[in-house]
C-alpha cells in the first residue's frame, strides 16, 4: 500500500540512498518537496520486529517480557544496539527510559520525542509497544541514511515499564510518587531497586523530569488493540485522544446461608443485586450516543459454593470516554440505580472510586499532520479515540502529543495471538516518518 | 418446656431411676403407659455436647473436625466411651461407622437404627451432627438407666464421613462405588486408607451392607440448619423428607477483549448472559407455589480483570425440592430461557448435570409417631422438608426413615456461630427418646 513496493525499498536502501529523491533533503524551504519521498525500510522494520520477539518468547508465539525481567533487560540491550546502528547517541535516563538522540541543526529548538515500549504484559504479543519502538528506530535510521537534516533534535524513547503503569513517562512528567519507588511489590522488590537493575539511577530520578516547553511534541505509533480499523478495512487511525478511565469498586453485602434450608423469600442474595448491576451498567452506557464504553470485568462472590446463598459480591465498574463530564454523568445514573437495587434486595451496597485516569486529548495540529501524511502516502485514515492507555496520555501534561494506529487483526491484543500484517507495519512506519518530518518542518 | 423441670431430672437420675414412673417399663401391653414418662437427662446431654466441642476446637468457638482428621479420631474415641457408659456394645463396622448395640428381648426383630455424625465441615459448628449423636447415646443411656425392656435391638450409629459425602451410610446401603475407595483425594490419600485409619476394614466393606428388611427403621435428630422453626417459634420439625438436589454446571462462552478498545456493540460479553441467568433462576423458582429453592452460588469469570470484557463464565444452578418432577419442570423452563439468552448475546452456552440426589421421603407412620411424641411432651411441631442432605436420605433406600428437627438460632449453620438453645437440645432428645420407644412398641 505504500508508494514504493517493498522490493524496491530493499534494493534502493542497499545502495545507501533512496530512489526518487533528487534534491538534498535539508529543510530548504517550502519549494523543496524531496522530503515527501522519504520512506522507511519496511523489510528491515519487519525483520527487527521478528528479532525482538525472540526475547522472552513463549511456546504460544508471544512473549513474557515483563518490565525489569531478564527478558526485558536482554531486549533492551538488543534495542540499544539497533539505536546505535541508527546513528543515535544512546543513554539511559535516571528513570530507566532509553533515549537515543539525533542532534538538530537549530540547536535552540526543543526536541521532538517519539517511541514506545518493549515491555509486555504476561503472555503478551509481539506488536503492542514493539511496533512503535522498532518503527521509531527505523525512522531515525532512514533519516540518517537519507542524510536528512533535521532542525529539531530528535529523541527516540523506549519507555520504562509501560505495562506496569506508565512508570517511565510518569517519571519524565514528575508525577511518579516517591512511595511507588519505595513500596515493595508482590515480588518483594522495590521499584527503586528494579530501576537500578536496568541501568537507571533512582536517587537522581528528579533529573529525568522535563518541564512544559522543554519538549516540542511527542508522537507514538501503536497497534490499535481493538477491531475498528480491522473491521472497517481502514489503514491508519488518527488518534483523537486517550480516553479517561474511571473505575469504581462496588461491594454488595448479602447474607451467606444454606441454599437448601433458606426459603427464597427470606434470602439476602448479594448475587441478585450484582447481576442487576452488571446489566444496568451495560444498559446505561449503551443508552447514550457516542463511543463511551462500560464494563464489569471483575466479579467475585463469597463463599462461592453451589450450595450456599452468596453473602458477599465484589465487582468493579469501569467507564471510559474522551470526556470526563460524560463519564461523571454515566456514573451518576448508574449509582442512583445501584442505590435502588440495594434497597430492593435488602443488600447494603458500597462503592468507592478505585482509579481515575483523566482523558488526554491529542493535539489538533498533530492530528492534521498525521492525516496529511497518510493521505500523501495513499492510505485511508479514520479519526478515533484510543480506548487503551498509553504513555502519550502522560506526556500530554507537558507537550502536544499525537498517536498513530494501525490495524490489529481481529482486534486481538494482550495475547500471543496479537498480530498486525507486515504491510500495515510498513504503513505505520511510513506515517510515523512522514509525520516526524512534517513536525520538524512545522 | 419438657414435662419435668431440668432440676428434677438431675435429681431423679442421680438416684438411678426416673421419678413418676411407677410400673415396670417393659412392653406390657397398651394399658401400660409408664414408658410415656421416660425422659432423657437434659443436663447430661448438654454437658456431653460441650465436651465433644473440645475436639478440633477453633478460636472462633466452632470446630474443625473434618472426617478422618486427628480431631475426628479423638472425638470418635470420646464418643465410643460415652456409648460404653450407656451400656451399649460397641464396634466399628468395616466402613468405619461406630455402632453401639443394645439387644432386644424379641431376638428375631430387626434393629432400630438411630444416630448421626460427629465429623464437621471446615470451621463448622457444634450442633450439626453432634446433637443427633449425643442425643442418641443419651437416649440409650436413659433407657438403660430406666431398665426399659426394648423388643427390637437398638443400634446407635455414628456415621463415618457424613460431611464428605455420606460415606458411611452409602457403604451400609451398598452404593459406595469402588473407585471412590481407591481414588486419591486432594490430599493424596485414598478413602480406603482413611477408613483403615479410623478402624474400618475397607477390604471387607461389603460386609457392612444391610439389605432391605434387615433394618426396622432409621431415626435421626438434627438441627434445622435453616430458620423456619426459629422464625415461627416452633419447637419441633417433623421432617417430611429430604429434598432432591439437581446441580447443573453452565458454561458461557463469550470473547475476552480489551474493555477500552472494544466498542459496546461488537462485544461478546459472557457476564451479561450470566447475569440474566442468575436473575432467571430466581424468577422462575419464585414463580411457582411451593417450597422449592433455586440458587446460583458459584460463579467465576475469566479473565476477571476490570479492564477485560469477560470471555468465559462458569456457574452452577442448583435446584431443590421434595418432588423430582417439579425440579425437572423448573429446569426445563430455565434451560429454555438460557438457550434464548445464549442466542440473544451471541454467547454459546453449554450445561451438564453435575449432581443429582433424588428426594427421599420420610415414612408417614414415623412422622405421625414423631408428631405424637412432640404433642405428648407439650411441644409445638411443624411438618417441613429438609433442605439439607442427611444420611437418612441414603437409609431411605433400605428402610423407613424419620427425622426430627429442632431450631437453629437465626438459621445459621456450617459456621462457628451455629447455635441451638440448651432447652431445644433437651426437647429434641426427649422427642427422639419418645419416638424410639413408640417405634419399638409399634
């Protein structure tokens, strides 16, 4: 789907230059359109993805590359070598993020950041994070090979511990609480110690912080992790923003009793209330126009035996939307109904907000640049929210951000079955490259 | 509430005889009503219950006296001594049941069996099983002390492993499958080995079997384990039968997907189907007149994270009633609705029968004897089903059975908080004694 076939690419880059580029690639004014012909090396990008997938490989074909694990550390070593091959100057910041810098020729401009992560969820796939990271390095390498003279410094960044809670990006924006560094995790090891293991310097973590104005923009390519693009056959998603997430823990108190000896009319069955809540969340969320989602994905009941009336149910209601006010209105409607259900079933019900991520909108100008890049590449695109969280949502606190999505086959993610077609990998890399160049020249 | 005050009892039994009994206590014809004055020693019975509660005692006040555990074996030792004190001839049958026999003076009559169990559920209470066992021994002791001449042999029986699955009573009726003896339990020990540990002889287990006609009747006193008697302030329950139990395991297949990236309208959310099933079971069971009960007490969902659409739900529907046909009709209605829900939500749903206990009706004549005994003792009584399972349901395969219930405070059972008032303990013991004598004379 890209302007050059993949075979052309391999051939031309083997010659150390890019075919069809006739003018120097510096920012020589609006009349110089040579940069528009810049393309990544798609075969190399797909090969790097395959190579990275060997670190933490599991029999099912995906990876166990949990942040700070040996597989993660080995994968970081491999990634740093690729960055050096791409002529980037590589260092690990105090928070454990890997940064590869290419200086710009206007030294006073703030850097453009772009990248992703290589850590995975347990039994994760080979595209979530990996694609954005390898494509960012490929972009840098293609620019270097083409002799592109960037005005801004370019920084390829590999975030530390994205899946564990956006650790690296929260450190860079200064919102990682000290107690998170100190508390011992389930494995008995503190985050402080883990950051040290991967070459960070937790005692100097404040030095990793970037202030507003110190970063020109942040851009990230990612697989959609949903099936909107896949189902609609669209090649590129222009992310409007990362949805806010509100989670509420709900506890329903019934009374556990013998299911044989307790007549129906005197039961306090917490599971009946819970079942109605599950259906209420679905009904209320679907009753409004828009792309909000609402889910009860966690539900446990006690004691949980077939012959005992459930005495206690605990569940989590999760609501997501790009608009915080809309989430608030949905929850107001849901919790009013929950109160009525608690009354109806005689099962006192409590709730507390367990987690709040505010929505993070992407920068409208960057959206336009992404859409224009896709358009120039002959790729179809769609403006859409990101239902999943990403480091970009944290970066949005200090700089304009943008995200590019490519399709996930069948929308499968966080699974060894996660897959993105090699063609879509190349498309994403080219949109990233072209958007970086446009940002640099903007 | 009994005809003599408790103080009178202690006094009179200390003299080795029963006050107010003026004629010999043999079955000297219908004109001899002396046996009607027979009473148990209520203080002694309550004291024995307290003493038994020390074996396997837990800090919360109940017991961990799982069958075959050291606490169970110690408790059995204590119980066998009480049986010998009650002038019973004690042996352990090949299945591990403790049997204490008092010969009758008409040697050709089959024995009347009565008793219960002393094993408990994990963190159980001090009345479930214990009451019936101690009251049976107390009955034997009171009869011995009063010089009562029984026609039938009387056998006090302490069932092996009631809570683990009516093991001892299934052995006596010949329905304990060989593979249950051989299979290794979760603890890696076979039932065969466990029965050996408590003095049984699993190689000769067939010898424990009693044929139809070899037992005159089986009678058991038990705490209700529900709150019908407690709520209505009634002293004695005349059990009409032990309800049948049908359990169906239901599996609902949705598709696990990212709760942020999967639009509401393309989800296959197994939990929505499950919630409707939970409410359907409750609605259908309540829609018919009668005392049937229906419960979803077990429900698990996968993967069970707040941010993942539930992909798989597994739950158990349990239905109980005295009438198998009624259970069948309820399930037919429920599974028709389940099929419709599976269709509605696009979540294929499978079910299989996981357990079937047929209802076991008590003998109408024994019911009458129990009610008459209660009446003569000045106790209020109510005919009612047993919603819980008991060894009596197995015995019903080979002989007429009867069960006597006394109130459980607040209906609490299988809990350290299980409690029955000492007065109700004494009432139950007296109804047991009076019913045994009536059975013997019938």
